[in-house]
């Protein structure tokens, strides 16, 4: 690591609100600023050390792909291993950051901080939050206290673990939250304080090609069975059930889910987005006990969108259903019976 005031941090820009400005003749803002522009707009960065800026992509974050994020991870690894960077900051749109940062978290094996940040208010609005977020992200990326914590998301002076963080508001600068526990650290002035340690999971290899054909099916009252019927015919690579509460679905859907679970990995998460899916409490048809007994795989306490990311990496690596079922415990989904 660099000595104090000589840290080397790279900023890779991917687009998003933080880089979006008005363009003549067009309504609304579009991502057109580069990493160099972003770094130049925050003179305080110079006091952290040497900041290298690289324009990587310029997209709204809804257009980012698994393959984009895999390329970011490869580039970040190169910068850390071959060029001795202390940490890497990725700037992108906030809309998909809870997904992209988690893709990176699964693929990032290094100890160096890989930190995602963005902005809720673009530079043309009053009180843009991008500059402050970039400074806090760079401070975090250069901090020894943030090392070996996997991928972090820094927004609004809060440091979140990628596996927990969620965008929870359309426009507030305080949109990012890690329910039910909260941020794992904070940035105050130039001080980075970590309040919790991330228990790192095994890293996954970067797949040679991606198969993101994994659907999320959300349970809802009085809904139709259409989606599950189509999925039974078309058979995607995997399905994530965003069940009610503790992990429940309507009784009518049970045979359709069982038929899917016999042929592809079907993972059970909760649409509440917080708390571990139950295993041993309810016995009615469509309950967690019923579904798990029919071959559905318990997905721990991850949000359904993050379960989809994890399952996409696993199926893209070519893992069969049984391997997914046995390995998922290593990703926070403690195996049945392993209760302590
Ligand atoms: N609203 C988005 C953002 O905060 C746009 C995007 O995700 O690219 O950056």
C-alpha cells in the first residue's frame, strides 16, 4: 500500500446520473462525463493521493450487463496486481447498483477495496451529491480499514456491503439502505470508520460466457399462473421464487413449481427482501416446508434480485442443480440442520 498521502486509487467510470448533464437539443440529462471530468470536479481528491481516471463505459445503469461487470473486475484486478493500486472506485448509475456491485462481489477475490458509487442528483441540479460521494468512495478505497471486505457501495457517506445494499427511494440522496442491519461503515471528514466486518464468501470464477436466463417470480394475492406456466414450457436456466413472508406461495402454484424444480434449479427467497427464509415453521400447501420438500432450494437471506445474480453466476459456470443446492450454504444460506 502507498504511504499516507501517496495512495494510488483508480476511478473507472461507467456512466449514470453522476456523469449525466444536459445536452443541447435534447430533453433530460444523459451520461456524457468521463472519469477524468468527474475527478477534475473534486479538487479535494488530490489530497488523498494519486488518482488515475479511466472512462470505461458511458451507459445508463439499466444497460449494464454481467459481462460489463466481469470486464470491470478484470481491469480492476490488473490495476491492483500489475500496477499496485491501493483500491478501485467504480462510478455508475444508481438504478442497478445493488445488482452490479453484487455481481462484482461474487467475482472479486482481492483484498483491495473495490468501491461502487454514483449520485442521486445530477451535476445540473441544486446540491448534486456526486462530488461528495466520489470523495467518500476514494477515501474508502484507499483505507486499510476497508480492505478484505469484498465489494463496497459508498453513498451519502455510508459504506454498505454489496451483498446487503438496496436502493430504496427514487430520488433521495439517502436512497441506499442495508436493512435490517444498516451500513457497515461511515466516512466523516477524511476518516473511514468500519463498524462491522464482512465475513467473506468463497469467490466464484469469472464464467467464460454468461447465461442470465434466470427469472424472478414474485408471489402475489389473486395473481395468475401464467408466468409459471410459460416457464414450465420454455424452461429457463433457473428460477428464483420471491415468495410471501417466510417463503410461501399460493397453493395453486405448487404443482407448477414442483415440475420446474425437477428440471432446473428453483431457489426460494422472500419478497420481503429482509430476513432468512423459514425452513421448519409452516406446514400448509405452498409453505416453506412443503416447497423445500419438493426440491426447491433454500436461498438464505439474500434479496430475490441478489439470489438471481448468484444463480446466474452458478449456472453460467455450468454448475448442475445438485452442486448449486450443496454450495449455496457457503453464500449465506446455512444448510438445513446446521443451526448454530
Ligand atoms: N437514476 C440513475 C442514476 O442514479 C440513472 C442510472 O442508473 O444510470 O444514475
